[in-house]
C-alpha cells in the first residue's frame, strides 16, 4: 500500500525518477543476493548480465520491432543462458577464482559491445528505444512513457521478483542452495549435487539481472557500453552488503539507501559523497550482517512475530 501511494507524496518528478531507479536496481540487487547471500559465492560480473539483458531487449525492440512484452522475457532468457555458459567452467574453480572469472566476463562484454559497431552501434550506444505499450481489447492503448506509469510497471516487476525469490527459498532447490552456503562438504555428503545447484542458482540470478537490464533500457531509452562497467556491479554489491546479503528485505533496503540517500544529502553539496561513504562504513562496522538483519532484531519488527520468515534464506 505504501509503495502504491508513494508517487502521490514525492515532492517532484525528479524524486519519482529516483524511485523508478530504486525499483530497477532493487531488482538487480535481488538477483545478486541469490549468489552472494543465499549461495555464498562472490560474483563481480553482474553488470555484464545487466548489460546483456539491456542490449538484447533494445536490439530486439529497435531492429526487429519486437514488443516490449516479448523482448523482456527473451532478454532475461539470453542473459540466463549466458550465465550458464559462464557458470559451467567457472564453478569448477575454487577460492576467489570464480569472482575473478566473472569480473573478466563483465569486462569482455563491455569490449564486445564497444567493438561490435555493426550490431550495437559501439560507443554511440542505442537510442530511441521504444517505451512499453499495452494494447487491451476495447480500451485505449496504454503507453508507459512517464515516470508515474513506469513506476508502477517497475514496481510490478519488483514484486514479481520478490515473490519468485521467496518461492525459490521455500523450495527444495532453495534449501539445497542455502545448505551449500552453510557447509558445502556436509551438503554434498547428504546427496546434494553442488555443481548442478550452483548452475541453477546462477541461471536464476542472471535471468533476473537481464530482466532488470531490459527494464532499465526501456526506461532511460538510451544505453551505452558503460552498462557493463564495474560501477554497476560494485553498486549492486554495496546494496546487498549494506542492506543484508542473506535477506530479501536487506537487498531492497540497500538499494533504497544507495539510490535515495545521496540525493537527500545534496544539502551538504560537495561533501555529500564523503558523508555517504562515512555512513556506509559506519553501517558495515556496527551492522556487519546488514541493516535488514539489524532491523529484524528490533522487538516490533514484523519478521520477529510468529514463525521464522523465508526472507532470511534459512539463516
């Protein structure tokens, strides 16, 4: 209810724009939580899959005239299949090498996008990406071309993503993924196929990242190879770590803080990024498990009532 009413109380269109970005990056942060929080692996290539989804949907819409409702899931599927191709060799590596491989993949994607000028337009990027439209029988066409309309579209995507992740955690697959995080050797000893479940988790994670990238592309309407930069991976990683890596609510809290707080701190002008950095450092120091789990310890926090919530991934 609060999320539905939020556009009516924000002071300006710019803050509504920030809320749309929060919803999109919240979806991206949730995708990263599946790997970092619930599986327990560090990936540094989420920006690459975000960019794959964005470019796939943009190219299908601009060059092939596909409607948004078809290009969106296909973009997620392309990103997810790319994740499988990356994960098959990467998950056979031990220690920090998986993170290094995924970081290398993200950089390679950036180079491929930059140099494939005949397909991706290279450094110039892709512009005039069409806004989503919805044609319903006997009703006028709905065009998602304003911040308000796109806010509700992005909100719907985020809610669907939260539902999917919660169902995943409550499923046998989700229990196996969390068991691998807790003790991989013990999980393997009871018959859990570590390799298969890691690939499954990575596919779901990269599929959602691709969906988030597609949503971002159709919202901003112009994309460039910078989408594959480390900035987007580091941003999502900060959101997950600060909010709480092993909780769904933590990823959303982290996304909200990273998107909204720097703008709230504009009154300190040039020092706002320094103040924001100090806030991040203090939150990590005093709340090492994240802000979400810290809030869950409060007596009045809803997740403390009744039976344990699957939000924490069994932790």
